[in-house]
């Protein structure tokens, strides 16, 4: 089976994250009312014994599942696996209508990494689901202060594939512009969208992954967006400020001309994950592997590397290996030097 058909046959999963009060549920309520998400299963995680946020989602949707056993960043992993499997079973039995995608809404304090880990590592889930993308809501009124004080909104924004500004009608335009500039430094490749009281075109939010449903193929350029990590962005970081959590984040792209030895790359990747996993927030890349004609896509989140995917063809004439890094307290120079030492042998 080709990698294209493998991706096409799996259900896309969008993770909707964002800090407390940033408008996730308002956005979700609007999204699931749109025709584009008519066949969507929604999984909501609400911290505490009673998931009050669940009441704000259309209660008539029988394919909505409430996770009330705890925060997705800690105890809910098994619950998430069970819920997704239960959705599949109920749909297969006819108890629920068929669904074509899944949206998981996290709590405001959640780290998206464990959700991605779960989708990557559980064999049954990996066979049926694929991560389409991470969307993070950002409160235009309060985000500047939150980014200064709290680590969670910084990480949520740094690893997102889409950033959604909310409450812009309540914020000063100059403050919104300053926030957008800060977010671009933090995450150069993520488009910054604006939700008008929760209203947003679903097409702008969905289909952010490696698989492109429009072309029915694996779209490396759309997924990596490596042009966003050019020299201008790579050196645009503000001076270190211990009171600003995003001053610890680095986003950059590493390119390598010569084909890479696969075994040596695996050794390097395993060493990186083992020694720097806490500081490696996300890695995406396409590799030119010695002895193979086709490119290999790799994806990692912290300590975990997703199984590599051999693509059908190179997207263009550029045969360089390209790796996009989002790191925390891991300097770009250190990564570049270690990778160069590995690649040269």
C-alpha cells in the first residue's frame, strides 16, 4: 500500500488548544455548526468532576464525547484512547453516524504533546487516525500578560499549526498588532487567523497536516513551510528576559546538502530525543537518505519520533534534507553543530 493511500484512509484529527478563557469552546461551537464539519466527532476534555463546557456544545450531537477523568496533560491518556476506540465501535455498529474527522478540545492548561504521543504510539489509533494539525486560540486582550507569566500558552502557541486570535474586537488595534508580531517570532510558520466572536472559516483551520485532501497526496512544502524559517526569522529573537517565557523558544530550519546515512541519522535522533527531549517541542522534516530515490518524512514531539514515512516523490528539484525545529532552552547553534558533526561522520 502506498503512503498516499495509507494517509487517505485514516481519519484526520485536529487538536484545539489554547489557554484558559481564550475562546476555545466558543470557536468549537461555531465550527461544528458549519457544513464542513457536519461529519465530525468531537472529544472534549474538561478538568474536574463536571464538564460544564460540555453544556455549551450542541447537546444533540450524539458523537460528542466528554472526557471528565482529568487533564489531557496528565491522567487522561487512557481515557482518550478508549473514547476514540468507542467512537469507532459505535459508528461501525450503526449506533452513531459515520464521521470523517475528529476534533479534540483540550483544557486551558493542557500540553498538546501527550495527545500527539497517543495518536503516534497506540497501534490501533495510528492505524485509523492521523494528526491533521494543532490549532491554538490566543486571547487578544490578555495574551501578552499570559505569555509573560505562564509557560502553557507559550508552548501551545509554539507548536501550533494554526494560531487563532480571539476577542480582537475588545482589544486596542495597536495591541493586537504587537501580539501578532510576537506570535510570528514565536512561531514563524503558523498562519495567524482571527475569529469574530467564534466565527471562522473552517477551511482556514483544517487540513494542516502532511496529507493534502485537495490533491490526495502528501504535500511536503505545505507541511514544512520551511520558507518561514529564513535568515530574517532565525535571528529575530528578542533579548533574553527571564520574565518572558517565549524568550526561551527557538524556531529554525536546518538544511543539509549531502545524502544522509539512515542508521547514523537514527542514532542521532535517538540521542537527541533521549538527552534533549524535554527541550525539543516539535520537529518536522524531509530527508534525502543515501541509497534511496524517494524522500523520507520524519516528525517528532519531545521524546517521541513518529515512524518515518517514505514519500512517493520529491516535491521539487531541491534534494536537500530539511529539518524544522521548535525548541525551548535549546540553542540553535548547539543543534546545528551537533547535527553537522553527525552528518560529516
